[in-house]
C-alpha cells in the first residue's frame, strides 16, 4: 500500500471520528504513530507556507487596488473579497492540520508512557523515560510556535473582513480613501504574522529532524 493511499485512508477515518481505530489499522500495515506524526507535521509546515504566501498575496492585492484610481469599484471589491475568502480557507485548513498533529502526538505520548510499565530492565526504562520527556519538551516548543502563528491569523482575517465588508457596502471613491487610512494596520499585522509563521516553520523542521535522527 502506497503512502498516498495510506494518507487517504487517514483522511476518511479521521472524518468519521475514528482516530483510535485509524491508528490501529495503520500500525497493522507498518505505519506507526511516530510516522503519522511526522507526516502531519509536514502537512502543517506546507499549510503554513501556503498561508504565508496567501496573506502576502492579499496584502499585495489590497495595496494595488487601494492605490489604483482607474479601476471599476465592483471589480475592486470582487478581487479583494476573493483574497479574503482564500485567506480564510487557508487559515481554516492550517488550524485543522495543527489539531491533527496534536491528536496523534497525545496518542503517541500516552502509548509511550503506558509502555514504560512493561520494562523489566530498569536502565532501559529510565533511558526511554528520559527520551520521552525530551521529545515531549521539543514537541511542546514546536506546538507553541504553531499555535502562536495560528493566533496571529485572526487579527489579519478580521481586518481583511472588515475592509471587504466596508467596500462592499460603500462602492465609491470615498470608501477607498477611508480604507487607505486603515491600511497601515493590515500591513503591520501581516508582517507580524509572516514572522511568526517563519518561526513556526523552523520549529517544525527542527522537531522533524530530531525525530528522524532517533528513528
């Protein structure tokens, strides 16, 4: 069974709310929680890159449209609204993927902790317990960075939504002038978001590299 097919099975079972059944089924074909965790972190990383690019695109679109005097206002609204809708979609996808990472990580750590009781060799148990603590610590650092970047999306989306709604109901030159006055806030929020996204991406890369070294 290919990795792509396995991930397809993952999606179907996850949507059905059968995470535990899914983990069991995947282990039977040699795909363990650690493997699933790495895959899901990679998916979050990809979603963060997509979101970062989308929010940058939205900022560029707003910059262009609000400074272009010769365009049709209806067209301007449609272009800006498209950017908002795309940004919202990317943000929702990213949040869902971070939730998926959290689900499998907790399942992995619970299993690892339970299995410590099965050791008869105390030295090996201590080593495994130490490794579990270290992995949890590095994971928490990564998750904190992911959630911090996720939270920074909310104010950007709020600003995009507000400006889109305002333009929708005020399709005139005065509305464009009013939005220009608010633009500095959007620019600042996007800059903070992109910085946090890059920090989160770096944290994900570090955690995955450490997991692969341990495999």
